[in-house]
C-alpha cells in the first residue's frame, strides 16, 4: 500500500483488492426458526472509486461486492453490493449495502487514518445509520441492530465479525445472527 493510498482511504486502504476466505462461520435462523450453523467460503472485491465530493463533505470510497457459498455447495447463499466510505475530516467510516432478499443498510462508526480495527453499527428506526427491509423480513425477521467489527491483520489478511440482531415472532429473546470470516488477499 502506498502512502498516497493511505492518505486517501485511511483505514480502508488495506482493503483494496480481491480477497478469499474459507473459514466462514454463519449462525442463522433455520427454516423451522431454530438455529443452524453453516461453514462457508467467501470472495470480496474492493475497488477504489472517487473521491466523492458532496458540497463540503469529502468521502473516499471503495465499491465492493461479496459472494458467500456454503462449503460443499456451488450456489451462493448470500450476496451483497455496496460501498465503504471514509471521511477524513470526521474520521467516520460508513458501509452502505444491499442484499437481494430485500435489505438496505447503512452502518457507521469512527476510525482514524491508521486504524487497523474499526466498529460499525446500524439501528432499526434510525434515519442515520439505519436499516430498511421488505415487509416479509420486517414481520418474520425484524433487524433490531447490526454491528460489525473489522480487523486488518496485515496487508494480506483481514477478518470480520458481524451480529445481526433479529426479533422473530413467538420468541421472547432476540436472535443473534452471527457471521465471521478471515480472508486472504488473492489480488
């Protein structure tokens, strides 16, 4: 990574490239609304776009896509498209993404230019760093909160842990849909 890239993208600079990991662990609701655990492999592509000027706001942006496939299967069970942004004047990191099953989410947090770990959060009902879903998901798997921790280990490895907290009909306790993976740079 060049100093120029670090100056532009701050804590996101180390993510530019193509990443793969086969250590994914997904704890999710099963079809009968119990719990299932799936191991998965994942490919994430981060490409620099921008910077994006929005009046006096200056964002440095990565476009990304990810595809996750359960081990032993060929078809993806999860895909995302979106953007990661860093605003140097506020040290704010944002992740905006769409999931084909009807989820749009913007999560945010703070991270300095040289941070190798950062935490993002989105909350249901918030107009900033919030969550929007289709009617089925709102009724059956309401997302109450989303948190994400990213750790860049070095220029060839990073990991993440995310917790999508769900409120499901007929359950008093909230369900923690957790995903985590460690990925290695392949390009």
